[in-house]
C-alpha cells in the first residue's frame, strides 16, 4: 500500500474512533446527570486507574495509548463537571467529636499559628469560641522555613492543646510532621493536619490514615488539583474516608500576598471528590488585612469551612504574626461569613 492508501486507511480508522468518542461523550453526559441526581462524586480515581490498566496492563506511563486514554478520561471529567459543578454539590459529612460535622454547614476552625503557652492558648480559644469557632487549631510541631525560627512546643504543646480543647469542649486540630509522631499526636488531637509541605509524603499519609482519625490534608503549594486528589486517595486507600481537603494558596508570580488563593479549587474538588473543602485564607494572604476578604470569597464559592489564625495579641504571635487576626476581626469574619452562607441558598441547583 502506498502513502495515499495508508492515509485513507487512517482516515477510515479516525472516523470509527470519532463515532466511538461521540458515543462515549453522550454517555458521559448522561452519567454526569445521574451522578448529580444520586449524589455521586464526579471522579473515582480507583476506577480510572483500573480502566487505564485494562488498556495497557504494564505501567508504561509514557506509552502513547496511555496518553490518549488519559486525555479521554480528562475530557469525560470535564464534561461531567459541566453538569455537576454547582456551588452546592453535596459532600461527605465528617463527624468530629460529638458536636462538629464538617461538610454540614460552615465550620470555623481557629486558633493561633502555634501553641505558645497555656494561658495564651486559653485566651485565644475563648475568644475564638465566643465568635463561633467550633474547632481549635494550634501548631505544636512547626514546619518553619528557617531552622532558627520557633519550632513549636512539641509534646508539651500537645498536652496544652488537648487540655484547652477539653476545657472549652472544642475538638482540636494540629499538624503532624513526621510519621514517628503520628501515634503521639493522634492521642492528643481530634483532627490530624498534614501540611502543605507534606502533601505527597506517602509514608506520613499512610501512617496518619491508619489512626482512623479525621485528617485535614492541605494542598501542596505547588500541587495541581489532580495531584491533590491523588494524595487524598492515599488516605482513602488506607481505609480512612474521613478526609477534609484544605486549599491554602499556591505559588504564583504574585508577591503582594504570601500565596495565591485558588478559589476555583472549592467547587472543583467538592464535585470531583465528594469531600468537604476548607479554606485557609491566613496562609494564602500572608497579611492580616486580606484575610477577611479572602475568607468571604471562599464562603461565596461554597467552602465547607474556614481555618483561621487568631491570637489575642496578633503582633505578639510566635509565628506568622503578620497574617494572624485578632478576636474582633475574627468575630466580624464569622458574622459576615454566616450571612454570605445564608444568602447562598438562593444559588441552590443553579450554574
Ligand atoms: C499551618 O497551618 O500551621 C501551616 C503550617 O500551614 P501550611 O502547611 O498550609 O503552610
Ligand atoms: Mn501559620
């Protein structure tokens, strides 16, 4: 067969592929509608992986067929997102302690960047609770940029945090940095936080998941949403479905804020994963004056919760002072946040 003959054959094959792709797209469109009706998440990463392995059984990532198969899956996901990407997509509800249900309404989690002392934490926690926070945050093992900066109080901090949470009937959230600390941190904390710098630390993800505790997983500062969703999948494949995703800003070329808050992550991740999405505007902003507006944007985009750094004397915070807000600003933030949230019910089912 000459070149023209082979080209004609390829054209005929392409026509068949196009017919099949159109058929696939039509089914994907119907599937999107059905998923929304039955409250199904758009993506199922285990199924996607299984589908790819059927097309090409050996894990040859660069194989051209894999590239095509991935592109087909991606376009199917896009198609379904068009159908399901509403602000009010239903998500799993993660119970924390007896009273808190993350994914059901707007949850405020607040407290200082780091636990500094018992009296300081109690003051911040009381103010945060009075303003509507239901979860108390406080870092004990701090992932600081410089080894010369305050590294946190470690185990002593954990005891302070636990006592304070019990005294105020607030579940507590703290970061675990090292797989060797998971057992100890999980004895003290109600929610384990895996920080931005550790989003793809697989041994840490596995160890933390095995505790069975709710995990707040922060997005890596340079991670795509797909990488973020796959990191969360490590927790779920360990049998822990109590996953809360947290967008906290990503690295861009901007220098006016510490990071850039990716608001689009909220509806996309909620629709993709069916997991609640919490926003941390404090680390995204880096400056306290921008925390409130970013928090409000997050609520308007459908965030399930806000994680805010609050201190009774923000300028005296041992870490992240510049982005920490005081109790009065926090009270304004919760009030306005709830107002925005209530007005959002008008968007129900739209988009
Ligand atoms: C924090 O919440 O204290 C923290 C260090 O956040 P991140 O991992 O997002 O930088
Ligand atoms: Mn901080």
